[in-house]
C-alpha cells in the first residue's frame, strides 16, 4: 500500500493557554471550593510542562464538514486521484455527528465521492492507525484499489462533551480526570491510500483492556455494558474523563515494548509521528529509542488532535520537506483502551 497524500484542515480560532485559564476562571468562579487562583497556577504549570502553547478551535460559523471537504479536495488533488476512483471510504475517530448510520455515508455524499464502500472505525486516539491497518489488509486481499480515510475531531463546541462542563471546576482535585481536556484542539484530515504490492506496511499492536476505565466518554446506560469502576463517568455521563497522568505513567512500558517489537533501524528513519498528547512525554520516549531528532511535533501549535494527531503531523512534515518520497517513516500511538501501536512504511 502506498500513502499517496494526506491533508489537514485546521479551524481558524487560535486558543492560547492564557485563553484556557481565562475560561476556567470565568466558569469556575461561582462555586469553586478552595483557592481558584492557586489552581489556575497549577494548570498553567502543567500546560507549560507538557509543551502546550496553542490549539485551534472552530470559530463562529465554521462547520466541520467544510474543513473536511477542503482537506479531502486538497488530498485528492495532491494524489492526482479523481473522486470517482475512490472505492473505499473509512470515517474514523471520536468526533462525529452520528451514531447511526456511520459517518462515512454522510461524508461520501458531502465530499462528492460517489458510491464507495463505507464504514466507520472507532478506537479512540488509535482510530486512524487502525483504519490504515484495515485498509492495507483489504488492499492486500485485492478488494480495493483506492481508499480515503477521513476524520473530523471537533469536540469543543458549546454543550459538547468538554465545553463548558469541564471548564467549570469544583475543586483542584478534579484536575486528575479533567486536565487533559484543556490540551485538546480540533482538526479534520483526509488520507489517500492506494494498493501497491511493492510497499508493505508493518504494524504492531498491544492492548491493555484492564486499563480501559482510565479514559472514557460514557453514554446513558453505560453501566449495563461494562464492569463497574469508580473512574467511569468521573466527570458525569456523556462527558470526557481522562486520567492522563496515570495513563502516561502506566502506559510507558507498553508503548516502549510495542515500538521495540517493530524492530526498525533508527538510522533509516527520516520522520517519527506520534499521538499528540504531550510534547515532553513523546520527546522523552523518542529520545529513548534513538529517534529524538526525527520526531515531528504538532502539539505545541495544535494541541491534542485525538485520532487526527498522526495524519496532521504527516501533512505538516510533507509540506515542510521533513518527509520526502522514498524515505521511511514510523508512527507511534498510545490510546484509551488502552492500546499501543507502532507502524513503519516508506513514503
């Protein structure tokens, strides 16, 4: 399989760390128990520690489908692929407007792709990586020739699973399950892939389902579909709950293990793309495996883009010349689930 192109669409509103602190202060001032000013200083320090500076959110009048349409148009043009040539469309990620049917069906019409086979893949921040693996397997079986993988990670709207509920802090202790929400950004991406027997991809995955309670967005009645845990719905049913510090701590061993199972020569890797959950954490991990100079960060300017993190970083690296044709790249992701994945391919 060959990566033909990848494009990202970022919304126009830039939200700085100072903006985040201002919004928390505004929404929390009425009922906060404790010293709110001190808590704001803690949040500011944590944001700086992770490497956060800015993130992009939808501005008034902007629609996810328009950003996705523009990204898909750009990706198809760069790949020199006509819309009618696409025979598989996969919509992937957490951000979505539909539980039924799959978002891929609505996107196929909105993007003018005709009648490709459509389905969705939801696997938290691992979603895009899983979708690429599935696409490669189907192409290897000879079922499809041209696939487009799209996502639209937009969860910061008023009344959504993050804002303003998680910006209304009750006390400092709540940060344990809320802080990762303050690092989130928004983006749409489109990836064009084509069948190519001469370009195999190599994927490695490890799953730790015992760690599933650490990061969730629950639905009403979720209790009947899982084993009980006091971490589930920690911020309320329907709202994002993520124990980010604990996830990074317990997940590091698994993440390093899955990367080493990939068995790539660091000297032959031109670019490393990781989940954008923390610049500091992933830089430390990259340094430990000899790829510290190859990692391509987007987190400081885009925030955590969930399943759009890796394709956005790829689009950025290709645009700046950090990844060129014929060079080897590596992807490395840790995700709610928890799951850990690493993959290698030649661009």
